[in-house]
C-alpha cells in the first residue's frame, strides 16, 4: 500500500465534499425552523457543500463561513454570504456584536488539539450566546474500524476516519462527555450511515482527477450520489440508527448552553 504523504503544505486541500444529509436536517430543525431569517456560522466550511445545500433549500438564510485553507475558501464563497479566511480564534477576536442563531462544526473538532478549550471559547463568545451548535465527528468505534483494529491495522488516508490531519478520535460516549464538560447540553443526537462509507477509499479514486483539477464538489454533484441519496441512504440510515455506536460513521449532535 502506498503511504499517505504527511507533508500537508505540499498536498494542499485534498477533500472530496458532499452535503451531510443528517447534519443539514438537524440545522433545519433546530436552527432554521426557529427563526425567520437565521444567521449561521459555518466553522471549517471547506468548499461549502453544506452551505450550498442549505442555501438551495431555504431563502433568507445568512451563512458566514470560516475556512483556513485559501483555495477551499474561494470555492465556499460561491455558497456562503461571506467567508473569513483564517483560524477561528482570529475570527473571534474581530467578531461583531450581531448574534448568530446556529454554529456548524462539521468534522472540525477532531482536528483541534484542545477540543474542550475550543468549544468553551466558542460558547463564551457574546455573538454565539444563543446559538445552537451542530457538531459532527467521525465515530472511531464504527464496525469496520473495530475489525481493522482487531487485525492490527491503522493506515492514515486522505480523508475519512483515518484522515492524516486528525488529532483526536471520538466515540458516541466520549463526544457526549466532551460536550457536557464544556458546559453545553446535548439536545439531539443522530448518526450518519457507514455501510457505503466503508468503501470510501475505493470510491474516492473515481474522483481523484476532479480533486486534482480543483473540483472538490464533484461527488455531491454526480448522478451516482444523487441516486444514492434518493434510494440507498434512507434505508441505510434506518439500519445505522438502530445501533449508532456501532454502525454510525459520524456522530452528529445538537448542543446548546446548559
């Protein structure tokens, strides 16, 4: 197996993005449905796949993105109303008083050296005082990782559970513990399905040329993905919801100040 390069500067932005249906649904139910013209902060918005989906489905939603990768931020501007290029701490230092109703942290917390301090800083920000946080992280206890660990395998990859930039790993229980320890309260918890996702390394190869050309949203726009979302994902999600700690690929939580 060819080793994954760890030279992050040289490999730049390598993600294949698609909207997270479970996360989008929770944002709709817990943020958008509660406000007439909601303001959402999408931290680590990437190329804007989730923002694009939300803006396409709801008029009047304002989405501010924060993205440290300049190339991804350029793509995200096509979906977000505004994108801050840099780290979250820099954004917080210059944030204005206008409040946000929701915060999206889609696959962000696992990249943070100190998740507790990170979430506490966000929760303490005046402009996020009334916001609900929608947080997703990969589930380290997903069934196929249990099998790989039993076999003594841990190989870093371009993305997914074994992303070469992950600094923290979470299970359903440990994520709940971190959220509660920061002073937030879990309102609802769901999972994303893992059955098709387990084949992601092989499926990614179909889109590597698009990523190399700078089209990180090619997966979400493909006809195969649209068919998957319509016919396969609903059934797969029902199976995974029966035992999210084992079958969930991502744990997705909605949290608010306690």
